[in-house]
C-alpha cells in the first residue's frame, strides 16, 4: 500500500513538513509496511517557500529586511535548484506572525520587507520570482514592496508618503522611474 501525505501547515503551530512527519509517525503504527510519500503543500502563506524548495531541489536563503512594523527581521526565501526561480512568501517578511497580537494594525504595517526580498532575489540572479501572498499583516496593497524596489509614492505636494495602509489616503502620484 502507498500512502501520500500532503498537508498544509497548522497556522502558528507546525510547518507543513512537521505536520507530514507527525501524520506519517501515526500511520506507521497502524500500517508499518506501507510506502509513504510526503508532499508538504502550501496555500501561498507560511510554508510556500519550503514546499517550492523541496519540489525543485532548491536552497533556502536568508536576508535581514524590514519587518511589518519597521523593525529588522531575518526572513527566509528560496531559490530553485537551477538558480533561475526565486520563491518568496509575504509571511516571511511582512507576516502576521511577526506582529504581536496587541500591535496588529494593518494601517501601520508595511510590505516593504517583501520588496527587499525581491531585491535580494534579483541580485542573486533569479530571472523568475514566485510570490506567495498569504499570511500578510498588512493591507498596503503592495505599496511598501514597490517603495523598496524604487518607486516613489507621493502626496499632492510631491512629498513621499509614509509606510503602511494608513498612508495611502494621501497618495496622489506614483513615480516608477526608479524601478
């Protein structure tokens, strides 16, 4: 008998790989002679990079980037085995789990760190980038990402707006010449 185990992560608890290992351990007690295949999956949030790395025989990378509240966080991202495709998940740099429950306010959180991961991927030579957008702590619509990549988001007076969804109500112009 062949048993395929394909779980997603358990939010803020276990990664998809850890869930798969636990399920396999339990099944082995009942079906010790079965052949097991673990295929951790993800929905675009936590665990997406891990699943894509495993599927492409890739590697995990790390970078210090801006977290959702402006603090520095060590975020992971992945590169495919052939080095052409980068895997990034917003949850790693701009994720809800990075923000303590009492500080969760999508009007002040930013996606800037995800943009900084995109820059890291480009600098590494990746020509394709896959971004999983699940697990985000922000509702800035990717404004922080494009700011990190060089776009200028300005108010009616030509001043750059701040980070976070709450600043978007003053947005008047987007200058993409720096991209």
